[in-house]
């Protein structure tokens, strides 16, 4: 299965098995990034963290992960 994360194409293994946002993030984000605060949009629609384990990612979906920038 092919998805886009922040505009970068990613091939997910086990295309026959359903993937959820939380599983995808575990596989693509380093642990330190997973522990930070961030916002996520699936195909342009905001998804709350509480819905990650219930939201299915499909072929050609686009996920945008947005981290806050600290500084001034």
C-alpha cells in the first residue's frame, strides 16, 4: 500500500492487512517525535489523537504531521 506522509511517498508492508494511524506513526516516526505534541491531518482533515487507533489508512491517503516550532 502506498501512502504519503508530509508529501513523501511511503510503501507500507502487509497491504492486505488494515493499517491504522497509530500503527503507521509507530513505524515511521522516531520515538522522540512520537512523544512530542503534534497535530495530524488525514487527507486534509484533522484527526484527534484519541482517534488514531480507530482511523484506517487506505491506499493513496495523505497524512500531514505538524510539529510546533519553538522560538521567537
